[in-house]
C-alpha cells in the first residue's frame, strides 16, 4: 500500500447488525466462551442474535439413524440445549433472540441453510477444545464456516486454554 493511501485513510467504526452464534452441542467449553462473546456484542449493539445448533447426523450409526425413537431423542436433546442457550441470552438482556436448529453436517447446514435464513453480518464460533491438550485447534466446523460464510467470522478461544509460553516463544527469552 502506498504511504499516501495510509496517511489519507480515516479509521471508521464497524457496526454489526445481525449476529449468529454457532453452538457445538458436543463441546460446551468452546461454545460457552463463543456464546459469551456473541451475547456481549449483541447486547452492546442492541442487535438480533441467532443461536444456531445442528444435530450431527454423522454421529449416529446406521441403526440409530434408522430408528425413529433414537432420532427423536437426539432431536429433543439438541432442541432442549438450544432452548437453554436462548433463555440464557434473554436473561443476559438480549431482546431479539432467534433459535435456529438443523440436521446434517454442521458447517454445511450453517452456511447453506442458516446463514441465508437469518442473514447475519457476523458469525461467532468457538475453537475446538480437547481435555488435557496443550493447545486448541480450529475445528472442522469453524474452519468450514470461516472459509465459506459470506460474512465476517470470529473464532473465540477459551482464555484458560490459551497458548502457554515455551522456550521458543517466551517473552523472557534471553537474546
């Protein structure tokens, strides 16, 4: 970028009008921190918040996927968890909360079905957490949403599981 362009541009505010949080029903820790962030931003901006949850049909074996009772139990569990998040958001003070529920591959369902339905300009996702792991990874759903969503995507990490200084990255490293 030319020096003149840098000198001439003015910093402007960035305001989001519709926020979506993608909840991972299998990873409460990452979902919790992402949810906290999404609720905070939605409340500050006084904008609608969609809470999206997808029942991962790939997690079911062939017998479970063919059993209507098992499918109904899984759907009910995802719906109950989603409703709990909706209530938490309302208790936090968000006035416009929209629950979105789907079935299939989460990244694809979020991008292809839920985003066109809600039309967010910001999607918040959590990073994948693994108990006892030294670091977090950007899971496959967050990576898919980040790559294919037509809007800004923010990945929120668990602050307690952040990077630990190593000899290679330590600020106290002697030069």
